[in-house]
C-alpha cells in the first residue's frame, strides 16, 4: 500500500471519528442544557430492557455480517 493511500485511509478514519464525536458532544450539551434548565438537577438516564436487547441484537447481526463478508473478500483477494 502506497504512502498516499495510507494517508487517505487515516484521514477518512479520523474525519469520521471527529465527526461522530462532534455530533455526540453537541447533542449531549444541548440536551443537558435543556434538562438542567427545566428540572434544576441532574440528568436522569433510564435503560429500557427491550431497547437494549434490540440494539444488542442489531449490533451482533451487523458484526456477524461484517466479519462474514470481510472473510469472503479476504479469501478472494488472496487467490
């Protein structure tokens, strides 16, 4: 892999990482200001078991598909 290709790959990774971080931080700050302004106290985090199980199942499915497809592509490229 050439230096230019690696540089583009690292730029892509860090761009997405910074983008995700900024969106999450902005959302947290905006929602925190609203909650603190109304209730005058701490933020309340509740976990719904149904949502937690659904999210966990979807993430597991995503990773299974991701690893399966990646393994097939790696086998094809190594031939």
